[in-house]
C-alpha cells in the first residue's frame, strides 16, 4: 500500500488492544521474584518489532483508562459482559507504559474517553492535513476510520486494511461499518444490535439500503419478513447500537505532532526495566555499548613485560584470572592464553599457545607458570574467576596447583538464582552488568567453519579475553554483596567454593573400567536384542521398524486394535507410560518396553563408556556440574553416572565394570534415607523423629501405622507401598499420582495419604507452612539458606501451579540433603589430606560417595568416612550411613 511507502507518517498504536493480545499470547511468564511479566514482554517485543520493521517517523500509543465513559451513560450495559482485568495483568500495566516512554514514544490517555475516540480524532485531524496515518490494532471497530489517507494494520495477523480490504471484510465502505455493527451488534462490547440479524444479514441490508436510518424509514420494503419485523420492533436499539459503535473524531486532544517524532530511546531506562524483568534476549537486542568496558589491556609477549606483571602481583591481595582453553572439556584442553587483572580497567593477556606465522616472541608456558606459581598456590592471595574448576584442572595437568579461591562468578550467579538455564559468563554479564561480551562462537565460529583458538590472532584473543576478565572483575563485588544480603554467605564461601577444588581433584583422578566386562555385556545384549526383535515381530505378525513411532502406532492401534491414548502431532503416543498401560492387556507393548530398556543401556553406557576412556590416564573422567540442578544437587556428564539403573541386573553388571586397581578396593558410603531424616528434622514431627531415633525401619513403621497391623505382620508388599507413600509425600504427590504409582483407585490412595498425615500430623503442618510461606515470599530455602525462586506458584495454569507447589515442598528437603553431602565431602577431603592418607574420593552419585582405597587403609578410611558423614551436622534425628567395599562398584554398593 502506498501509505506504507510515504514519509512523515503518523502511527497510532491501540495500546489497550496490544496489551490484552500480548497478555493472552504469552502465558505464565514471570521473573525470578515471581512478578508477572508476560504482558510486558509480549507488548515490548511487538512494539520493538513494529519500530524495526516500519521505522515510523511519528508514533503515539493510546490507552484506555479505567472508569465509565459517555457510552456507559448512554447504555448502562455497555461492555457489561467484559471480564475484570486479570489480577496478573493489573500490576504490569504501569511498566508497559514505562517501556513505551523509554522508547521515546508519547503515551496518550484521557479519563472518561475511550482510546478508540482518541485514535479517531487524531487520525481524522492529521489525515485532513494531508498526513498519512497508520492505525495499529486488531479491533474491527477502527476500520470505520480507514480513508484515502488512513489505513489500519493488524500486525499479529500481518494484515493491512485499506478501503478495498474493509469492503471485502464487511461488504460496505469504511464509513458504513458503524451501520453494520449497529445491526449485528458486538458481543465484545455488549452492543446489542438487532435480535435475529447477524453479520451476513447486516451486510446485505446496509448494502441495499445504505444506512440504519434508511432501513427504518423504508422498513416496509425489507423483503425478509423476520428482518422487517426486527427492524420495526428494535429501531431505537439499532440507532443506539450504531451510535455506540461509531467512533468520535472530535475529542479535544491536546497533542502536537512534533512531540511524536521518533527519537533515540532512553537506553538507561530500558536497561533498568529489562534487567528488572530479566528480559535477557531484549537486552541483547539493544546491543549496548558500555563505556565502562573501555580498559587498559596489553598483550605480554616479552620477558620484561612479564616481570613487570609479577612485580605488581607481589603486592596484590587478590586478582582475577581467566583462561582461554583449546577444548571445552578441561581434561582434553591446552591453555591457549591467560588473562590476569589486578583491578577493574586493567587487564594483561599472556599468549601461551598460538600457532600462526609471524608470532611475536612467545613466552614459554613453563616459564610463565613457574613465574605465576607462587601467587597461584598462595592461599592468602584470593583468586577470582568464572568456572575456575576448568582452569584448576588445566593448570594441574602442568603440575601447577591453585589455592585461595575468592569468588567464582559462575557459582555466585547460580547461588543467586539457581532456576536460570545456563550460567555462561556472557549470560551472567548480561544479567548482572547489562554488559554484552564476545562469546567463543563470536571468536572462532561454530560447526565445520570453526577454527582452533590457537589460530585466532593475538589481538582478537586479547580483546575477547580482556572483555571476559573485565566482566568478572566487575561482577565479583556486586554478586558477593548480593549473596551476603540474602544470607547465603556460609553456603557460598564455606560449601560451594571449597567444593570446587575437591571436584577438580575427583575429575582428574577418574575411575578405572574393566573393558572386558563391557565387551562381554555388549555381545550378550546384542544377542538379547536380536531375540527380542524376533519375538516382537512374531507378536506383531510382521517385521517393522521397532524404533519408528509411526510404524509402531500402525501395529498397536490399527492392526492389533489396542486402545489409543494421548494424541500427539504424529498420531497417538507410544511412550513408556502408554506402553506400560497397554502391557496389561497385550504382550507386545511389554516386550517393546524391555527392548527399549536394553537398547538404551547398550548405547548409553555399555558401548559408550569404553569410548570415553582417556588415552593418557586409561580412566574415564566424568565432569561434575555445580550449576545445573535448581535444588543444589550435583550432576555429572560425559558420562552421566547418575542414571545407571540401581535395581536391574544390567545396572549391577555395569557397576561391576567400575573397578579398583590391584592392591586397592572401592568403598561406597551411602546415606540411609537422608531425605526422610531431613523431613523429620525440619518438621519436628514427634512420631517420625521417635522412629528414626529408636532405629526403626521407617517404611515398616509407616506400613504398620497406615495398614493398622502390628510391625511383625508387615509383609514385603505392605513395606513397598509404605515406601512409595513415604517418598511420595516428600515430592508432594497427589492422590492421583499415588494411585497411579501403586495401581490403586484414587479414593484408596487418598485414604492412605490421610492416614499418613493423621499419624504424622507434624509433617502435614510443616508442609502446609512451607507452601504458604513460599506463596507469600516467592521462594523456598534449605537449612543452609540455599534459595530457590518459584514464580509459577501464582500461575493461573493449574498444571503449572501444581508442579511449582510440589517443587516448593520437595526443594527444602532435597536441597538440604544435597547441602549435607557437600559438607561431608569437604570434611572427608580435608581429613584425608591432614592424615596423609592415599585414599581418594572418586565418585559422587546422589547420596553416595565412592572412594578408591589402598587395602591397608580400608579400616581407617571406613571409620573416617562414617564419622564425617554421620556427624556432618547435628539434626534432631541421627544420620546413618551404609558402608561396604569390594573389588568393583557393585560389590561395594
């Protein structure tokens, strides 16, 4: 359309229309403090896209204000069927307007005057002066304003309306739209119209007679008898409805076109808003140029420059250190370069592994590390960095220890908001400093076009590395101050930071594998899978691709005729849950489940583990992640050792492949029912506390209480069900979930839950209190004040809200258990070093620690580990540890 090509256009944005569409388009979005942000985010992205796509010379955003208007006076039921503004939208509205103003766009709103009338007035006023006007809205009422100089644009539907498009939509010219609406009515505004006349009838009547007045005057000429009767009977209602639908164009709006000229946005205001609401992608889009990133940075390429740096380090009590590594896995990485910063604004880059022609006099890595070693190993000089564990492992490969860790900004960012996804330095810098820094992808590319860091020029690497070091230096005081303010100082400095070096040692030490066992298992499983395939084909009556969901659906639902369950985009679900249900009525789904289980074990562990053995050490080296789970638990990757099945025969066989070398044993120490013991402590429930204090089997005790039998009469099935109930309570399981888990009806499951809470009433009081407090504060905490924000507790989506409620119940318990095992790891590691024992902690899986212990130290280490784990903290109930040893992990476990 020609108007879109014109210059000096005025864009009139229907802010209220945009607001509601944004609110309903994006559901249940909030920041980590629980403040709803879906409308703010949706509105902002829509508005910024409009600015980007159309680059308007003039723009205003018009809003409705709460309160009656003259239309309410004319018709007291006007908009009466409108729902009240949603509770989660109300607090967002002022911030939406703040965003608009920060984008240098005027906001216009008038008490008692609807936004449509303001838009109508401005559209007619400036169109009459020859200006081109673009109304931005999805509201059909505004189409009546379209003219030669005015068009309407619905950006969400990507549809633009000129006079021809309006005629196509309504069958009449734009100025006749109120006539149509007067006849057909408008349910959204509760405009009654004429009963019995719909959209098609209204269009036909207006097309024939031209207006409602003409219709009323010529009612006898209306051919349709019902329409004739309706017009005669509801003539005044038709007039009123038309007048309600007609937009006024004569409102005394105080507005000067020049004030709407698009200027530069208020970047500082936008940064503050986007940071408060955690809109990281929008912050990235601003492409901020932060003057504070200007720094003195130099590349140290000669011995005298390096000696100058060392002289500065002699008087330093702290410094920031960061490394450019050749590989994301530190056990495989070489150090390409190091950055050292003694204060914000000054960064030194030391190139150590660049491989291109014309390289200046490069300092030898041995020379550099020998010079830095006194300061790296000095525990009184604090070192700050981001993901320091990776650097510690890379340095240790060169026999350079690093002690005296001050602040790891990756861990600090995680402590402050563990529910975030990803704690890379570029993410943390954007969130906490509003600072965009270069990423590894920016520097070296990705995929087939990626180049090794060692081939990137020194100047580019220095710029990249200096930006990282500067961001770290500036975040250290900011994040530690916030951690102190939130009361998480002990957790950060006494638990998470000391754990860094322990995890680095564990990763470097690794664990030995018996490759012959894994090779034998691989051969066995290949044969079992072949047999399973043949059985599946026999049961199905034909050969097909077992791994194809589409083909499996055809077999199960079309050929065999099993009941269809959950609908998916590809048809009907054949996931594990569905197959387990179907297995009750046919053998094939159960066999497919068994096949999938064996195939997953073979590919994930049995065939994969030998490929992960480090050629230099002959061991596998899992990576422990401190910043992945929101509860505080450690996770492992490459390989993930947390998911090896515990109870299956195949899982036991896999554990048998984790072995101790000759002259040593593996020792496993596993906390017994630690989460239930933490629950007893936190709830203070007398019955639960007494059961643990007296050394009773808690599952047996629960079974006795719930099923109403003497403890000696509890059988294995009763104990199993009681165990499910005990742990189900920990995870906030509903009667529906428990019924599903135990294979009961929901009523019986609820009886079991009610019986549990009658016996352990203190647990019920505690869990209810946790939930109420979480809703009030927006977060929950562990015993060590590990905080987890749960904004979804106020979600209007019941499924999302209920998941958040279960998380609120479980996190303080599971998180406290995670904190305790971390504290135990620190105590044990310290004791092993102080007593100069050779035993090494090599694995941590859930509530279990695994050690590689010389046979002559086995008794000593067993006593040490038991003591440190059981006495790590004083609870109202005793902590108990199950300890065993063997030649392999399975024997020890």
